[in-house]
C-alpha cells in the first residue's frame, strides 16, 4: 500500500472517530446540559381573560399563541379563555407556543397567507375561514403580476375571529412611471407644495416648528427623504419653520 493511500485511510479514520465522539457528546452532554440549564419562567395564567387580552399578555412575555378549540354552550362569555396548555405555573422556556381553548360564540383561526395568490384564489381561501374582504386597493408592483395579492392588513398566523374583515392590496402590474421624491428642504412651503403636486404626489401632515434660525414657512425636513423612488404615489410629510413666540 502506498504512503499516500495509508495517509488517506488515517485521515478518514480520524474523521469518523471525531464525528462519532462529537455526536455522542452532543446527545449525552451538551444538549442535556442546555435543556436543563436553559432559562425557564413560570407559565402565566390567562384562564378567565378575554382572548385579545390573553394574547397580548402572552406575546408581550415572549410566548406564541394559538387557539386549538372553541367550545360552545359553556357558562363563560364568548371569547373567554377556559383552558390553556401548558398549565399555569409550569416552568417553561420563552418562545413556547401556548395553546388556548376559547369559550363559544366566535370561532378563531390563524390568518392564512394570501400574499402571492391571485385575488380570486385569495377570496376562496379566506371564505374557508369565514373571513370577508373589506376593501381591495389596487397598486402598481414590479414584483407581483397583475391581479396578484401584494399585501394583507392582517398578517399571516395572527389569530382572527370568523366574520372578521381584512383589506387586500392587489397588483396592477409594473408601473408606467416611477415617482421620485423631490428635495424640498430649504424651500418655501408654497413652492414645496407646487413641487409635490408637479411630481404627482400628495401633501401629508405638516408639522410647524417655532424657530428663529430660519425664515417662517421654510421646509426643515421631509419624509420620505429626497431622491427615494416609489412605484405608487405617496404622501410627503413636512416639518416647517414658524415664528417663535415669547
């Protein structure tokens, strides 16, 4: 056997031994130590609370929430949490999914993801969960083809009650033009308004800031920032100087 081949077998054998030792160490030492010493907290008690309050409490404390059942004909008012898993007081790690059972009345579901679906397919998907479309906004998009949902008002996975309404944004296809934000800082307010309208944009909120450093009605700041480009018309918010009163 050549020296090169012997060296190859030595390296291969050493690699196999290292892999076996590493796997055993992970399974027998490292992972058990991590599980045992991972920071645990006491499970909160949300039984008896209305679902929106219970969800807010749990998510604020680092837990995820899902509704696993809705029971009717209970003595609790609709939407009240009547059971939870894990049980209150149990030691758990943050990030754990807390499963809730809700008193009858409304039935809750995780909001489905309809972004990327044709609007008719999105409508059928929502109807399965008895969720209605409130408003459809048509916007230009270079990413989504015409007729495809680009955004939804209730994010996927959020727990939503049957009978709720959501808003959808649907693509009109690529825009015929792009909207570039003009640089308005330092302009007089009236001229800034003319520039905004000339670009096909709209004027948003105007915040007046008393100051002696600039002439009255001078644009001090704007949002969005100059030179940003958008596919759809947006509103520009302005900060404008005004006379400082004593």
